């Protein structure tokens, strides 16, 4: 499901390229995401269960890669409409009951004195509850989705239905020991400004935790993930981009990633996805059968998996968590 880069002359493409939203350097186009691709891949991902009325709002996007920090970002930086998020938010599993990085986050926060914590983009409130129970801290949530905020309030959680900018405006001084935001950074048009807002909520010496997919994810060479592309995700993050973000914030950062599965399993999973179209239809049987049914595809993917990450990188999974210390 790979998309072709537009056919306009290179000189015109270069002239129209916006700068990187993190470091401000120049960028180059690497591919396009068309409205037709968005409609087709979302229909496949949700197996026809998703009302695609929102697709009338879709734009054509160019994916650009920064020449310096290698962040990938969408041009234009237009997020999905309220109709888009209202519809996909209804889909089973959209708000996960658990994430790998939550356990790491609790472990890291447990090493510091965290009395008050805020989560931006708290969704169903699952991490808020986990953190409050494990750390004994007072946990506050922020989410712009009214339905999510109501569910959290019903569950007895302290949640504000407002933007991070509105929440920052409530305080004259930083009120929190820690701010966390899981899988929100990649949704915003101005990620550096978003991160700075998070930092402004935290007292000096406090922690800010951010997580996103670690792109390209292990299966993305052969399978277009509609949830890790626009209009759902406007930026695509890697280790180098995280370190540049920390430099811009004048902060130290430690990066974490889950252990990657074996190369053979990753290759088989990617080939199974490419031939079956959605994680919802790929189980153990499809993964086991992929090398037998598609041997040449499997071998090509196996070679790719061997070189997918830089040799010096410790990060191998499909998620990256940054633990930043505010100066």
C-alpha cells in the first residue's frame, strides 16, 4: 500500500517545503498520503465498522523528512476533524486498557518524589488510576474529548475537559511534580510548543514523560498503517528526533523501548499484514503461514529487519518513551 511521491518538479517541491516543526531545518518529501489511500486503509483496518462520512474532510498530504533531526511530518499539518475522532474513538480498542510504557513510567516515577501528577490526553483514565494506586499521588487528567472526560469523572477521577493551553492558563506557577502524555505528541501540529507547555506545568527538577510510536514501525515497509499517518498522526518520531526535542527544551532525556521480537517473527508478521490487511485479521496462524505462503516476500522482509535499526541504537520495539528532566 505504499504511495508515490507527487510528480511536480523537484525545484518546485523544494521551494514549497515547510521547515521541520522541531528543529526548523529544511525537509524533503518522501511520499504522499492521498484521500483515497486514507479511505481505503481505514475501511480495511476497521473492517467496514467505521462510518467513513468523515472522509469527505480528508486532505492530500505529503510526508516530509527533516534533513537534520530526521523527524517525519505531514504537510499540510491538518489533523483529523472532530467527526473523524468521534468516529474512530468509538472503535473497540482505540483507548487501550494498558500500554507497555505505563509500567516503565510508574517505575521511573517511583524513583522520584511525585506528589502531584498531570496526564495530558488521559483518554479513559486508565493510567491516571494506575499511577494514583501505585504511587499514592494526586493525579489530574486533561482531555479535549468530552465523552472521555465524562467517563473519567464518573469513575471518580479529577479530569478537566480543556486544551493544554487552557490548563496552563489556570496557574501562575508550575503546580505539578510530573507531566505525562502518551501518544499525543504525534497528533499535534506544533510538537515543540506542545512539549514546552508540558514543561511549563512542571516544577524545576521535575519529570516530563512522552511516548509515541517508534517510526518506522517494524511492519511499515510493506503495510501502510492508517493510525500512524495523517490525518491521525501528523509527526513520526525516532530516537534522533527525540534527542533534538530534548536539546530544544534544554533538558536531559533517557529513552526506552520494549524489546523487539525476533527478526523472523517480525518479518512474518509484516508479510502477514501485507497480505491480510489489518491487525484484526492477523493471528498466530497467519503469521506462522506467511513464510510458507509468501517465501520471497518473507526473505526480503527478513533482510530489511536485519538493518531496520541503527547498530548503536538500543531501541528495538515499535514504541519509544522519553523521560525528560526539567532543568
